[in-house]
C-alpha cells in the first residue's frame, strides 16, 4: 500500500471520520482508523460500534491531489496518526506500508514509522439492505435535530428516552423527544413521498455528531433505514448509526390543546431575562424561577428568591397577554434550551394552570413546532 | 452607598480585580470583592492573600460615566456579582446599599438584591513604605516575565524555585528562574539608575497574572519593593504580590562559558521539528528525543524511538554547525518552552558534552538572554 495526498484536504476528511472514534472503547481495534486503498480511491473508516463513519477520497477529485502507487489496507492508531499528519511540514504526505503492519509517513524532511494492525481484524460494516431512501435538505435536517435533541434524556435509566423518535409516512416526518420533564416536537413535509412507513428511535448522541458534519448548506441528506440501523449519506461520506430498540412512549396526548393564559413575546429577549434570573436560581438549592402574569394590567414579571444569596425581579416585555392571572414556577435551564431553539422568533406561550405542562410555539407557524415544559411545584 | 456607572467600562475593571480572587481560599471574605465609594471615585479590591489587585475608577474619567450619589463601602460575592453585572440588560448599572449589607443592583427593567458583608472585616492592604521606584516599559517587563517564568518549578517541594529571582542594582536588572532541570536568565538595562540594591524572589504565579494585565503597550510599569512585598503600579491599577522568603541558589556558575559543538538555526523552524518528534516521545514511557550533530558533513538530525509505537527521524535545517560530532538526548517539552521564548529569532545552541547542560542564546544578542537545558542520560 502506498499513496500520496494533499495534506490539508486529507486532514479535513480525517477529522470527519475521527468523530466516530473514541479512545474509550471495549473493542481495542476501534481506537484505530481503517485505511483501504484501491487504484481509484482511499476509503477511511472510523467506528465506536454505535456510530460508524466512512468517507471516500477519490483520485478524480482534484482537491485531494491523490496518487495511488500501490493498493492495500491497514488499521492505524487513529488519534496518534492524525496528530502526526496535522503537524507534518509539507503540503503533501506519503503513506506507505513498508514492512508487515508498519506504516511509514513521510512529508518534507520528516519521516515517521508507526505500528499498525491487520485490516482483516476490523469489524465489518452493518448491512443496510433497503433501497428505499428519504431525501431532506441538509439545513432543514440540521434544524430538526437542533430543535428536538435538546429534550433527549441524558439518563440511561430509560434508554429509549436517550433517542429522538422519528415517524415517516407518505410525505410527513414527525420527530419527538422527551426526557419526561419536557418535550420537543417538530413536523416537516418531505419533498418526495415515501412508500414504506418508518417508526424508529435514533440515539441523540448520533444525531448531534451527524449535525456537526452537515454544515450549513442545503445539500441533500439521504436516509436509508433498516431494522436496527440507519444510514445517512452526505455526498462522499456515509454515517451509520444503530437504532434504539423498544417502543417509544405515546406522546401526542401530552400536548395540551386548550389554554387559560397566553403570552406572546420575543424568544431572544425573554431568553436574556431567563439567563439573568437563572444566575440566582443556580446559587440556590432548588433551581426554580417564577413567572407572574397579570393580563388585566398587562404585566409580566420574572422573579427568583434564595434566602442565602438574594433575589431578582424583572419586568418582561410582552407583545400580548391574555386570559387568567397566573403564577407558575419552572426550571430555567429547560426554558433556556427551549427558547434557544426558536432563535430570534416571536413566540406564543400557552398555559392551562400552575401545575400543568405549558407549551411554546412560534407565532408564525403554530402547528409544526412545539416545545413543552412541565412546571415545578414550589409549595 | 449609591453610584451609577457605565456597565462595559465597569466590567473591564472588574475583570482586572477578579484575577486576584479565587473561590478556593481559606479566608472566606476573600471570595468577595471590596467596593469603596468616595464622592470622587470607586475603588475595587480583590485578593487571594498572595496577590492583591486594587483599581480606582475616577469620576473625572469620562469612560466610566460615574455618578456618586452617596459614599460608602461593602464586600460583595465576587464571582456572583460579576456574573450579574455582565448579564444586565442596560448600558448603565446602579449599585446601592439598600438595607444593612444588602446591595441592590439595577439596570433597565432588571433588579437584583444580593447579600454582602461588612467591609470592615476585609483584610488591610500590605504596607509598602519605600518611595524608591523602579520604572520599566510595560512591553519589556512582559517580555522578561515570558522568557523566565517558563523555567520556574511547579513543585512545592522547594518553594523558593517556584519564583523568579530578580536582582536590581544601579541600572542593571537580572532575572533568573530554574527548576533544577533547566534555567532561564534575562538581563535588562534600566532607564534610570536606582539607589538601593534589591535582591528578591517574586512568585511565578504572580508574574503570570501581572503579565496578563500589562497588555502590549510600552506604558511604564513602576515597581516598589519592601521587605516582603512588591507593588506594581499600572496607571490606575495597583498589583501587590508577596515575596518568597529565603536565599535563591547561586546560578551564575551553572551557565557554561565554553563549548565543543555549536549550531545556529531558526528557533521557530526548530520548534516545529521538536513538536513533531515529541508526538512520538509523548506516547512512550521516557519522554526523550535525540539530536545528532555531524559538523563534518553539515548534518543535523532529530530522532525518537519507542518500540511500542514506532519511530521518527527528521533532518534539521541549520545555518551553521561547528565543532565536535555529538549525540545528545533531552526532554522535548523543555526544548519547546525554551524555543518559544525566542519567537522567530535566529539562535545559537552551544554544547559541551552529551551529559553536560547546553545553552540557547539569540544570535543577535548573546549576552542578555540565555536558556539552559540539562540533557537526559539514555544509557
């Protein structure tokens, strides 16, 4: 095996594959990067058993300046190998299997020899047999992930809640996440209707990594779903994730469809107020802030109190306030996560009572995106 | 006590004083920020008992937009107070002692009340009785710190070596630091001769914090030295540090004055080579790289070897190479620190033998700046 490649283009692809590689793995060979060289291209593979990322560097793509002198394959220690490649002096790097499983890395006047492993011992990729694909614009998919993954549970006690529930049917995509204290739900219309119905739970961690790879372009992301794996295709990169097994709890009934008090306000201005109030609540034992709404006087107020450290009070600017008077307490960190997912939008918050979950929706698009938060009982 | 001030200018000064305040202190009131308000100005003080920083915000300085309504003083929880001020909504902030030791912080529609402490319980500042001052340009002083503090010991077993030794006499300043494996020495001519001789050891940690406050300007820094304290004055900010007690070891004899092999090369290019070689040495048990110099063939080579991970070899570009053939091994991390202190300069490295310390000096200015490194015996 021997090839020469443009170092900076190689590093960019290496970084993509490194996302999947963890130094904490129970399967030692997975700390390695698998390199397969054919006369036409170089394929890099990294995996932590949950996520597998594979990318192809083609000699037809000029950005790589790839010259293959001899095909072959090897597994190299991923972190160490990438540190070396990143520090090399020259614009180009040559990687050659010199002897057994030893790789020689040459660039300018520097030459490293590092010990690798037999690529035959690297686990095989999961097989995705279906040919049914779902297409979505990259930026839309990234938005869906950002809006739902915040509500995923970080506790392993109910593993199913560490994933986002996706239901795809016809040209509808529904994604829901909940950690049982809050819930996020986003609906999207697919550009092309699909034949089969899919009901899958994708680990939140996989979606977060995938989201970082998508970038900000609207280039399409293609999904293929099998019984226990999902495969995302982003141009010349393939991202595999295992699916979570089990039935996701029924969530549609959790979202209230009526309200007693509503407030319309700017998500980003309200976020700043909550951030201030949470400075104080973070210092106290119970991390809670109180929202007081008085529609008759058109006054909305956020407050927090902790006998040890002090108290905070702030008037909130609202564009409208309707319904019953209400005092409600909640965890400001849940509110911050929810508000961030709305960006600069105007939102509507709808409450039923001080102890019932309340919902946040964008004023412009009430039906497709909902954040739900369960209040905290303070007496 | 009540005053109103421009929030961003206040934050800048607050950040300066916060450098001295640690949340890990055995004296609880030192987690606080002391605020003293007179009709003319506001003085902020922070301290961790080793370092004390005091800054004065004058109502004559327009950048502060300071209006004092009522003088007074208080100690407020430093970290919490600064987080609040940084998050407030308006350009201005008003701070008022409302009741006992409670402070009210108001800005725009937000209002915080936080519990403070009686300023009478705050420790008094160290007294510096001398009026003899030493003046140095800020950028020069920052350079001296950067060049010497790298060789300070991080081990508390010999506390005296955790400081930099300063000797000031006439118009000479000598600064030396060593952790017994390496040594850094810098000499500077003072703009004005001083009357008294000073021989003091300033804690490395104090110098590092001071250096961050100096900025990049050549505005003068004034030093005043008493028996167990040094005071640095930077415009409207005073920085106090305790001195280390004891006698600093005699270091002048450690620097060899003859050599058998010399190499001249570019510090920054050599640094890149050492950084690459250290990638390998960091993976192995003994963190060592080998430099091979062959003046007869004009060849300089850096290499490293670790049976478990692999090996590295690189030719080094030298502008001159003279004397005896030599192979010498050293800790690459010491070499990296030393090389960084030379920036982009051409340097000369002088060796006596494989087991004797060697020195690095700038080619342009051999007498005023020396880095010394002790080699590692590898057999």
